[in-house]
């Protein structure tokens, strides 16, 4: 029977998730970032489904042949999960997996659905020769995201920054204590951000976004460079997760001295 764990019970899945390469999974289970944990047995856990709030998706870990998931997952999604997602205005179920065995299991469980899939890339640091560009939009200023900046009223689109952080962190305080980041400002507007989205030990997953009208103008490079430089000073390992089709993100990761570490699969279907 599939069971949702209370947060104080997350330790039950750590023997499984500690071996997971996806930092987002470990960050949720270790209590650093918001999410939920669903297991195949309340006491003797062999497999789990992790809800990762920052990604608005799930990740499967453990035994792909778990009898509880094989038997009950589709019904559980229909009765328990999909109604919750609808309340969050999420119109699709997204589930990621690390290996082909879980991929085969999901395809079997959801064989009656129109299940789509894609790959996701993860880049990690391998070099120390990232290249900074100073050719970004004139009059742009790069700021470290600290308490004073988050409490400042000097930005016309401050909700853009606040909503980015709130998506990945329980509170502003949690972010300030465990993460860090940089933003680009132009004419009192936040035009690009790069910050710690998930944290597990000395590894920080990167979230980066530049407003559409300022892309391809080296602004993202500037905030990414500032973030990577602080990673080096602090001995932090940056972790860069993106879609292969997002060539801008792939190029920027490589420009920062990172290389492809591994990939994993994502499956999704529309909620009817």
C-alpha cells in the first residue's frame, strides 16, 4: 500500500536516496528543500516516489519491481495525486527516473496513458577556466542576493525574484542560510538571476533565468560567472540541470567549465 510519509519520517528512505545521483531528491529527503515522500511500505521501504516542489515533478527511487507501486500507483495517482496537482494549476504529471528498469516500469504502469518522454542533462564542474563576458547590456549592474537586497523596495519587478526563490525554498531565511546567488539589474528591474535552487552537502543545484528580452546579451553569463566564482571560493560543487534542447543553457554550462556528467529520463502525461 502506498503511504505518504510525515517529514520526520523521511529518514526511512535515506538508505535509498543517498545513492541517488539527482541532488533534488537528496535535498528534499534531507529536509533542505520542500517536497513530499511516498513509499511502498510504511516501515520496510524498498521504493519511493519523491515530490520535488521546485521542479513540480516526481522522481522514482529504489526497487522498480516494488509490488505496491506496480499494483497501486496508477490508482493512487488518479485518486490522490492528480486532484492535488489540479489545485496547484498543474495540468500534467511529470515523473523522472535514473535507469532503464524504472523507465520500463513506468511505461507498463501507465500503458493506458499517452505517456511522453524526454532526456535531461546534468553538468558538473570539470575545469577552472570559465570565461567571463563584459559585453552585456550597458548600465547593467550585478548584485549578490543578500538580505538587504531581498528587503529592498528598489526593484520594480521584485516579485520575479521573490517568486523564483519561493518556488525552491520554504522561506527567504532558509535560502539566505543555506544558499546564495546573483542577479542583474537594469533600470531598477531584475533582468537575470542565478542562485542555489537545491542544496545537499557541498553541492548546489543552479537555477538561472534571464528575461526573454535580454537573452543572448551575455547577462546570463555574467550572473552565472559570479555564482561559479563564489562556488570556487566556498568549495561548493555546482550542479547544472537542463534540457538537451535548451542549447543556450548547454552552451553556458560548458562556458562555465562544466561538462556532461550524466543524463536521466523524464516521463509525463496530461491530467484529464
